[in-house]
C-alpha cells in the first residue's frame, strides 16, 4: 500500500502538468453542467438543497435539546426561537421552519408563551 502511494506521488511529481490538466478539465465539465442545466433541474436541485439544509437544522435543534437535557436532567428544556437562532447561528425564520417540522414529528411542543418551544428528549 505504501509503495502504491509512493508510486502515485512520484508520478504526480514527474507529470504535474497532467494532474493540472485533468483537474482543469473536471472543473470545466462541472461548470458546463451547471451552466447548461435546465430550469426544472435547477429548481429541483435548489429544492433538494433547501430540504437537506432544513433537515440538518432540525437535527441540530434535536441535538441541542439532548445536550441541554444531559447538562440539566431535571425539568423541561424550553428555548426561545431567537435564542435558538443565535445559538445555532441561523436566521430566525429558518429556525421557526425547522421547529415546525419537528412539531409535525412530535419532537417539540409549543408553550403558552409566544416564541418559546419545549424540546422533547
């Protein structure tokens, strides 16, 4: 295995221009794919990225609630939307959307106070 890695590194040192040419060609191909993709494909890609980001944010909120629960095992974990947005360095609107996703999954609950949520373990 070490000989293979050494041989590849030696080849790259001797033929550095070939590695540069291949990486440039791959970058051009990736750029062309983005430029020439259809509007439907672009919208689908953007929508999938939003969904992935929303799911990631919801998982971060769940993890945050779990970590707070470990630090303070007694009592409920109640957070405000603004504090949670600041803690996770996200926009309050995106945090609210992620909290609503978690509400549908029954992982959080609204409290009587507006803007505050109870995170279930």
